[in-house]
């Protein structure tokens, strides 16, 4: 049985630790850019990046087998030999499908890179921030050793994924478009109008973006394609990457503004392979579009109309 | 023995965080994954009492605050799990409660932990934390944690008991 002395000591220890936690919170919350906690974050990235990577690798076959079990439920009554055979063949097929999917997404990302003249580093998503943390961010298995740095654009074969928030040596944290703190400059494909896209922070992977146009008289139409506007120097977002399609439009007469909901192209619940834009190369496409040659320079692309590119995907 | 115990607990904490952020993300319900680290803290609290659980809660929580892809103010999970470890440790019955007792402890711990984390987010005005969203997330998190308890807690508690010094043998026999 715990004695009086023990429980007093436990209370003191818990109190001191709670105070320590509050101190950490206060230090990190009041620091603006250079938080003293950041070196700790990097150090912990060095530990947990490889752990997350290893566990992701280790559990991949289990996931495939788990998917398998549910698909052969109906065959339970067949004889054991046939069932084993079916299972083996299905497992083979499933991995073939998975491999093909990954190959296709790799090909699509390559094409995207070639078309826009991006130099891409491909990485695997190894960890996902849970809803309990109220943020939409993932870890990828590429870091500064691969040329990945903070504020770089992250894409996949479907379109814009987000930007690099922090890069450690072998891993990096990517803030997804749908996070509540994410803001991206976008261009409406139809008439090149500019707007800002904010994530709604929806945690159930059905996230949408809110588009507010710079010019309040512009009314986006459902189905309009939105591509990135591009920041100066290509950080954090390079220009011309497809973001999504306008799903619905609401206008409020009192403040004269129009807010459109944009459904992103990227399926954030099934992120697997992504690419980080680490630089610009000479574009290799042979399209007759004269603006193509200027795409290597992100500041040039800002002026060039991205509509043609949006159609080209 | 204390060195071995510290080592095993450190490994458990790292493994729990890695699994929680990595593979278990594929098993998320509406984005909510089970709080494996919280289960470790509750197991330690039930077996070892409030003092060690508060310490594991603090260190583990801090690691969870800093492990990628965490993007919130550091110290929030640390604070939440210190309180969880201490409170669950206080109400324990020297680790003799059955599986139902453990599930009640996890339910209470999970509710207190996820609520405190959300509350600190609301106080600090962190992006994405809204009351309606919090009310969506917490019930799912609590139910998920309780559902995993029968599978995970007995193993964790057995491990924690094995690591206890020999003088506690009579507790095991009871």
C-alpha cells in the first residue's frame, strides 16, 4: 500500500513535471521564428524519422495480407488446397497492382516534372499526424541529405500536396494543403484570376479548400481548374501545379466577397509516393508553346499564363 | 534492474510513438488513431503508481510533441500525459484490477488526455482546433483506445510487473 510519504512525493513529482511541461509550452509558444525547441525537434526527427520509416517498411507486407484476408472471405468453404492456391495468386496479383500503381504514379510525377522543368526528389510517406493533434501533416523519408529543404513544394501524380515545413537529415515534415494553417496562392484556370486558398483543417480526409479571389467581382464557376500562382523564387510554391477544381460557390452580399470551395485533386487519405520540387531544370517537352522555355525561371512563370499547363495534365 | 527498466520503458515509448504515427495511420477512423503512448502511460500508472507514470508521461509526451510530423506547440502532450499518469496512478489498486478495471482506467485517461491536449490548443489559439472538431475527435479517440485495451494493456502490464523489484513479489502472487 502506498504510504503517506510516497503519495506526497508522487504529487510533488507530478507537479514539477506539469510545471516543466507548461514551461516548454510557454517557451515554444512565445518564440516567433527561432524557437529554442527547434533543435530538439530536429534531433527527435533524427530518431523518429528512421523509426517511422522502418515500421512503415516492416508493416507493408502485413497490410497487404490484411487486405487479402477480407477479399477471400467467400472462398472459406472451398477445399484447403484450392484456397491456399487462390490466396497465393491473389497476393501476387495484389502486389502487382500495387507495384503498377506506384509505377504509374512515378511516371506521372516524372511527366509533371519534365513538363514544368522541375527537378524532383521522390519520397515515401512514412507517418501521418493523427486527428487528435488537429493538424494535417505527414513525414516523408527524404531530407536534407537528398536536397530537401524547408519551404519546398511537394506534389504527387495527382497535383499539389503541400509544402515542406521542416527538413531533417533523412526525413522531412510536409504540411498538407488541407491543414488549417495552410495558405496557397492560386490562379483560376479559366480567366487567370488570382486568389488565396485556405485549408479548412477537416480531419476526416474529405478536406476542401476555401478560395477567396483578389478581385471581388470575379465569380468562379463550379468546375473551374485552380493551379498554383507561384511565389517569387518558387518558395514555398512553384507556379503552374494543378491544385483542384471549384466544387461550389457562395457569395455574401454584405462584404462583397465570393468564397468558392475547391476540391483538391490529391487524395489525402491515400498518400503514398510524393515528389519534392528541389529545383528547376530545362524543360524536356517538345510542345510548341513558346512560354515553355521560360518555365525554368519561376519568376518568369509567374507572368506566363498557366492555363495551358493546367489543361496539359 | 532500474537501468534495464528505464531502457525497456524508453523502447516501449519509442515503439508506441512510431506505431501510432506510422502504421496505425492506415487504421485511422476519421483520421483518429489509437493513442498507444497513452496506453503505455496508463499501464505504467496501474502497475508502478503515479510517480513513475507522471515521469513516463512527461518524457513520452515531449517525444510525441517533437516527433515528426508534429506541428503544434511543444509541451502540450507532455502536460496532458503527466496529468493522465498521475491521476490514473492515484486511483489504481496496486495493479490487481481486471480487464474491466483497466478499460475504465483507459477510458478515463484517454478522455482526460485528449481533452487536455485539445484544451491547451484552444487556449493557445492553435490553427485547426475548434470546439466542434474537438467534440468529434475525442469520443472516437476514447472508444478506439478502450477497444484496444484488452489486446494491449495485459501485455504492457505483465511486462511492467516483470520489471518490478523482487520485493513486490507478493503483489504478483495476490
